[in-house]
């Protein structure tokens, strides 16, 4: 087992393509990262659940258990919030949505530049190590406890990805103000911005969890301006009071 490097990070690489694994592993180790490796989904899931990693780099197509299932089990059964960067040869929006829905934080389409992979890892590590103030945020009938990451709406406990929680916390803190797409992306990913589908995909999954099962939406898209989280019915009542 590798010793965690606090300056760089401890990475779990789950990739069955030997040449890609060697290229990525050698580059990251030269940059000061410690890297553990698994060539199949079963071994990768065992390592990810048993140890504390800064990021899991997870291939989508794996023998044994595929990357989507590994990520789902890591979140639901392993109860791990470790950032996951998914590698995929599939670049359709539907495939990216599946990856993010399974609990991945970011994705990178093959073939990729190893320097971009490293930049995305740095962004995920910085975000995960950033101190989060303890507070309870409430918008309408939805509440997020940032210390326990417990999210409820109308008394029902909800489960979303770590990036989804970060996105939701940003919108709840600013509610009912509009937050621009650029401000959201920079708050979550820093200077290493994702492609244009990533935020859209996370917002789609967020809406699916916090709005679709309920009578009225809280997440609103403001054309050419950004996004806002608010209970419009309550606002109307307050203005009429």
C-alpha cells in the first residue's frame, strides 16, 4: 500500500488497458503522486472501499464489474464520497449522463492528454480538501446540513453525488439570487474548467433528484443569466403580504 503524499495525493487507477495504465501511472508518479492500481472492477472496488484515496480514476469498460457499477457500489454500499474521475471512450451526452448519475464527479473521453488528466485530478483534490463551513441551508422545504451532507426535501432523505452536493450548496447559499454558469464552474472546478456538457449533466441529475419527485420545482434556469434555487410560491406570498 502506498503512503499518502499530502502535497500531491494518493490515486487509485482502475484501468484494464495495460499501456494506458502504465502511461498514466508513470506520469503521475513523476509528478509526485502515489498510485495504487487495479486491472478489473472487482479489485478496484475492493481497494476503493478499503482505503482512503484522494481520487479514483475509473475506466468505464472493465472486466468483472464495469465502471458504472463500481461507482454506484462505491457510493451506495461503500458509503464513500471519494472523488471519481471516469475514463470513457463514449462521448455521447447520454453516456456522460450515465457516468455522472452513477456518482462520478468528472469524466475524460479517450484518447486524452495525460496533462489534462493530471489537471483535472488537481482540481478534484483541491476541491475535496477545501474546508467547508458547518451550516444548515434551507430553501423552501429542502434542507442541506453541510457537516453531515444530509439532504432532505419534505422530510424525505435524498442522495446525490459529491459534485451535486457542492453545486446545490452554492445555489442554496446564494438563494434566491441568480448564479452564473461561469461562477458555478469556477467555484467547483477552479481554473480547470470541464467541457460544456459537464455542468449541464450535473444540473440534469440534480433536477431529477430534488425536483421531479415533488409537486413544484426549486431549481430554475434563467435564460442567458444562470441558475437560481428558490421557492417561487413562497416568494409570491411574501411579496403579497
